[in-house]
């Protein structure tokens, strides 16, 4: 049990996907202008990563490995995740229109995204079993949500600040992300 | 010829994929810890984006618009796999260092964006040049970041010691926060530079 807890905490704060591994930056900088959107995006990413890592694990271990075609991993994962997200969007739209109103747009945005593809690839690379893959994916999603919500809070405060014109927008966002990454660096070494 | 140069050069500065469009940032930060890695990544992306633009442009009239995105993704994924296998065979060490970021080239927004915005509407040769220009702009940005990070973070360039033993390496440049902060300031510098170029063009009466 403690092994899984450590894996989870590690994925959330120590190996935070955005701030130490630089995955999902496009969404991270694109969406974090707005607090509500960031929270919604964080939840959508967590759900999609967790479920798609299950599919990816099954596909890898029961299809790609037995057929000895692991060099196709990238293609298969991309198509698998993109079609899964599309399907999820349709299902959500049909059965829970309210949820769709909240999440629909984010689902389409993350259909092809580095963080959603990166987690399954890393799971496979680390040789995790199914349970560990799911825990790692869920932790990564929570870590992403944490980072983007923190970032959005900072950027909302920033609207009142007087930023030099050339740094306004993207430039200052990067510098803030750097400061956040610096504080997350404090967690490293917490778990061996 | 001038037209082709314009298509090529807009990717370098005014529409630089990293500093201006802010697309495909993940690798710009993740693999720029050394110049070699940055260069390899840049060349791989240039290869993928030009080949993909070429293929998308050749087949643009046969692709049903409704299913275009999955087709583009399949085409990109195939080319990336080819690049991956080539690197694995000829440069196994680099392949290991780039790790999953190489596979993640598939989901670079810039590649899909160029296919959608340019290659699906233009003839093969301009499309190829557009992809090549964007790739070159990407490589240029990667190199700038890579040189600064390796020089200040390690005191070397391409593995050769440049700053002698009197220079204590500033490790922060190699670590994650340094990458973010450095890119932040580079984006600022880029904004100033491209504003100057546009101003100069405006004074000469050219349309941008």
C-alpha cells in the first residue's frame, strides 16, 4: 500500500509533469489565463489520463508485445487516445449534457496532447503493472491540475501588475512558471 | 524565388514556432540541457514537419475534410516512427537521451497546425518550404536555448570546455526552473527584435 502512496505523491509533487518534466505546456500556458477554465481543464485531464492509461496498458501488453510490434507503440497510442477522447466526448454529450457544457471543449483540446500521450508512454517505459500505471496516471493528472490551478491564481493577480510591454503575456507567464518550478524543487528528495 | 524565401523566412523570426506562436514548448525546455540534444531534436522536427507537409499537400485533394485530422495524425505518427527508428539505429545514445520526447513529436501542435493551415491549401513545393522554414525556426530557437543553458549551466559547448575552472557552473540553468525563466526572458527579447523588424519593413513601405 505504502508503495502505491509513494508513487502517487511522487507523481503529484516530485515528478510534477508540468513543472519538472515540461509536458502539457501548451495547455498549461494557453488555459491558465482563467481560473475556472483551469480547474475544469485539470479535472478533464485527470480523468482522460487515468482512463486512457488503462487502455494503453492493455493494448501494449496484450496486442503489441505478443505480436512483437512494439515499434508501433507511438502510432497505436496516439490513435487509441485520440479516438477514445472523441468517443468520451460523444458519450458525455449524450448522457450528461451538463457535464458536457463544462468539459466538452477541454476534451477536444486534449485529444492530442503531450501530457495525455506522455503518461502512457512513460508507464510502458518504466514497466509498471496495471495498478501502478493507473496510480501513476492519476497522480500525474492531479499534479497537472495542481500546477495549472496555482498558475491561474498567479496570473489572475498579475492583471493588476505593471509588466514591461515586451514581457507582457507569455514572457511573464514563463517567469512565473519558473518560480513555481523552483518551489516544487523543494519537494525533490522528499521520497527516495 | 523571392516568394519561396518569404515562405521560408517567416518561420525564422516573425512566426517563430517557439517564441512567437508558443507551440511545441515541451521539447524546447525538456531537451535543451545540451547543444547536441537540442540540435538533434531540432533536426528531427524539421524532418518530420517538412515531410508531413509534403505528404499532406500531395494528397490534399483526396482527403475528405471530415476525416482530415485523423489522417494527418496517422501521417505524422508514421514519419515520427521512421525518424525514431533511424535515430535508434544510427545514434542509440542520443535516442536514449531524448527518450519519450522523441515519441512526443507526434503531438506537436506546430506540425498539425502547419498541415492544417498551409499544406492542405498549397502545392507540394511551397508546402515543403513552409515546413522547412518552420523547422529551421524551431531548430534556431532550440539552439539558442541549448547554447545558453549548456554554457552557463555546465561551462561547455558541445562538450568542449569553454568557461574555464574559474567559472562555477550555475546548475539552475540545467534544472527545470532555469529553463522556464530563461525562456521567459528570451520571449521578451524576441518580441523586441521582431517589433524592430516589422518597424523597419514598415518604413521601407513593404507589406508584412
